[in-house]
C-alpha cells in the first residue's frame, strides 16, 4: 500500500467521524432529510405536470 493511499484513507475516516459525531452533525442530518423530501416533491410535481400536459394535448386535438 502506498503511503499516499494510507494517508487518504485515514483522512477519509476522520472526515466520516467528524460528519457523524462532530459539530453540526445533527443539522447536517436534518438538511439531508429535508433535501430528500424536496427532491421527492419536485419529482412528483414534474410527473403530474407532464401527465397533465399530455392529457391536455391529447384532448385538444
């Protein structure tokens, strides 16, 4: 194993530890949860819009 790879692995472990237990970890988890919810709402809204436009276009002609 290369020294650089070992160093990068240790840094990654430290970053993950800080992300899980460090300052602001609760806020980060909340932000991720909110982002997932927003993504789901945007996806469903887009799907409904496309379906509505398709129905409208088919009934128009």
